[in-house]
C-alpha cells in the first residue's frame, strides 16, 4: 500500500493546496465558520458521504464505513481563525479585515478533506469506521465540548488529531506520551478602593497602586510556591483602571491566564492567588475579588495510541523524521476534552521556520501537507486493521 498511498497523495496535492489557500483567504472566527463548514460538507457529499452539520455549532461530522462492522476511530481537524489583521502580503492573504488563519487551521482542514477522499477508497476493503470531525471554535475553547455533547464521539474507541508545529523541520512528526500540552485557565481580578483627586492621594485608597502590588506579588507564585519540576505559567496579560490624568479611580482590573500540566497544580495556584489578592487589599484598605475560570484541561496522550502514531509516522516519513518530543508545550488545545472521552493522541506536524502562530505574519507551509495526510491515513488504517483482528 505504501507506494500506492504516496501516489494518491501526490495526485491530490494540488487540489489540497488550492483548498488550503482558499480557506486562508476566507477565514472565519470561532462560531462563525458557516462558509467553511458549508465547503467541508459539500466536499464530503461529493465523496458519497452523508455529513451531519450543525454539530456543536458549525461542526461537521461524517462516518466512512468499511465493508463490515468493526472499531471506530475519529480524526479531528479544527476550522476557526483568529481576530488578527494579516500582514503576510501573500497573494492568498485574508480578504476578511481583522481575521486570519494564524494558527494553521486552514492546513488542518484541507488535509482532512484529502484524508476523507483517500480513506473513502481504502475503507472499502476493511472493517470498521473512520469518523471525521471538523470542529468549530477551538480558539475560544468551546467547540470540542459542544461537539461531544452533541454525540460526536459516541461509539468512538480512539481519537487522533495533528497540529502544525514551528519547532520541527517541515514534514517531520513529533510524538509525546502523557501530558503534552497545558490546561488553560483564565482569571479576572477586581480591586475596589476609594477614588480621589490625583493631587490629594492621601484622601484615597488607590486601587491602581494595590493592583500593581498584586501583579508583583503574583510573580512569586510559580517561582516560590510551586515545585520547580511542575511546569506552570501565571501571566497577568491585562491591567486597566482610571479615566483621566488627575483622577484616582475607585476600581482597577487585572486579567490573565494560568497554564499547568495538572489540575492539582492549578488548584494550588488558584488558592495562592486568592490569598495574595486578599492580603494586598487588606493591607491597602481596599477589597478584592478573584473570578477564576476553569478552561480546557491538559492534553494527555495515551501511550498506546502514541506508539501507533509513531509507527504511522515512520511508515510515512521514515524513522529519521519522527521525533520523541522531550518537553510539553504550555500552549493549550481544547482537543483535551475529546481525550477525556476516548483514549487518543495529538501529534505535531513540522512546518519549519517562519512567523510564529497567532502572529500577523504566520502562514502554514504547504510542503508539510503530504506528511500530514499520510500520517493521519496510516494511523486510522493501522487502528482499524489491528482492532478488527481482535476476537
């Protein structure tokens, strides 16, 4: 099958690149992926599949059934773009002001459509089912749990996804068992003091000064209260307060994110934050409120599925282009919700050097597309073949 599969990918490559660039030119924000979803559904119907639309928002789900009943594996691609004004100058740059595919979801979706075409042919001689999940709203951490609630993973034994990765050479595959991406929480802190004229600060309880002390104190949570061997990030990303040069306001606001690889660490960080905010506010004669929002959990890859992806990667790109990743990423992915429903893995597809993700200069490297398609296809085929053989 090896040479045949590679030749089929070679034949599909021009159209896949064309699709990827079309999607790049016409990006849609989270929960607004209507045209992207319509394109996906139309292409799936052209293959004779019966896609279900409106799953978890604009999600699309389609089953590729084999010649006989058997195991079901799900493959997932995300579809949404980011609120960034593109500055690449590419001929296929975004035509939607303030919106661009700055994280590679255009590549993920285009590759999955090619996978759909190949597996529609390959599954005719195999038992089992490959379920294709085209997910909305990954960037806002809402699409995966909503798709799950709508039954997208019902009957699925495993689920696999890939993500383009700048830190690997083009076309290389990176795998990692266990926690591979962080859980992501966000927080809002409100400091309430007492305002006054800026010329008479002694008549105030200045919430801006208190907020500044809180920011400084929060920097010690990870460095002095967490085990150095437990990765964690606490970032205050926004601070606001005041309306004029000469007015000390009544309130100030802080907001940011916490990234961890375990919920236990996140619990300890949250408790430390609440203690610090309360203490700083009491010392300043102010009051503080912490609203801590739990986000997506860590991405925890199943070791057995990682080994399957590794084998698929070796068959696709050779052993020298498959890397065991030594460090997890503190970035987050709501694919983690799917991994809590079924064992699976997210692996990384190298897209080489260039502007980083979530940057106005980012573009997905089309040279990585063949490796991405082949590894997804081989992962699915290896899974159904091996699990169908079980008594």
